């Protein structure tokens, strides 16, 4: 059987890092987040903050328990938490 190399994003040929892409996604979600907070008030803000903090914490916990490299710095957990909160 041949040895295969698995990489994060083999189809993307760009100099952008995952961190910069996730930062751009967060920036793109700011208007929707602001509108949600404006229309639904403080409860929406609390939900957004709780979802982001939970996503970051459980990503950290999973990496720690599985002895994997810490990936908190790439903002993917923040995007996951923000998208989850905006869907709720």
C-alpha cells in the first residue's frame, strides 16, 4: 500500500494562512452579529459570547486530552462559536 500525505488544504494554492482566512470570515460576520445584537438585545450578545467561549474552551480541552497541537491561535474555534450562535 502506498503512503499518502494528508495536508490541511491541498486544493488551495495561496499564500494566505488559515488564521488570516478565519479573521476575514469573522470580519464578514460582524454586520450580521451587530444586527442580531441590535434586534435581539443583550440576550443575543450573551449567547454569542457564551458560544464563542464554549467553542474555544472545548477545542482547547479536546487538544489537551488527545495530546494534539494547540490550534487556538488560528481563530477557527471563534468562527465555529460565532456561526453556532448566529444559527441559534
